[in-house]
């Protein structure tokens, strides 16, 4: 995803968090795991297990092309498949300053398990999963989940 396109996402969804709403960026624990379009699925499988992440971002240069999820890897029957063969080319992205509730609503509505988080400069800031959001709301309710 070009920085200009990513920046347009940030500007379009200019939510200002309040004392009640935390930001999506606050849930990003580490940078997103990123692979190229030519990365073999065997390597992606290893990354998913080793890094304990539900998905990896697929890039071509600095262009975000899609995501490869654990399900995408399991569905593939081709031993020579690459990220380009298995990825979903449709990516849901929100700015880091978006409320967590917006991400939860988007993910529930679209039936996806993760959303890309875009930083203020249009860069790939990270990825947030449904588990990250569930953990946030459990902690907010007073449950010990860490």
C-alpha cells in the first residue's frame, strides 16, 4: 500500500479517542510479520508457528498486497505455493488512532480475524487480531487475562 493511499485511510477515518475509547494502535504489541509475494508457504507456515501470529502481511516492495492467514496455509494443497498464490488480496485497514470499538465492529461485520493498523505517516504500523480485541475488553471488565 503506498503511503499516499494509506494516508488517505488515516484522513478518512479521523476518529479522536476520548477518555472512554482507547486507540487501536495501543493494542499493537509488535510489528506485523511481513513476507514478500514470492515467499514459499512452507516458510510462512514456519513463521506463523514460530511467531505465534494468526496472519502475515504480504508486500511487494512497499506496497501492501494482502494477508496470508493460518487458514490460507491449511487450504493450500500445492507444495510449491507462494504467498502470492494463497493470500487474500482484500485487506481491512484502520488508522492507529481509530477506536478499538471500530475495529471490533469492522471485524465482526466482515467476518475477519485481523485488521491491519496504519500509522500516522501511512506506514504499516502493525496488525491486531480478534483475540487482541477480546483480551482488551476482558481486561477493561476487570478480568486477569495476561
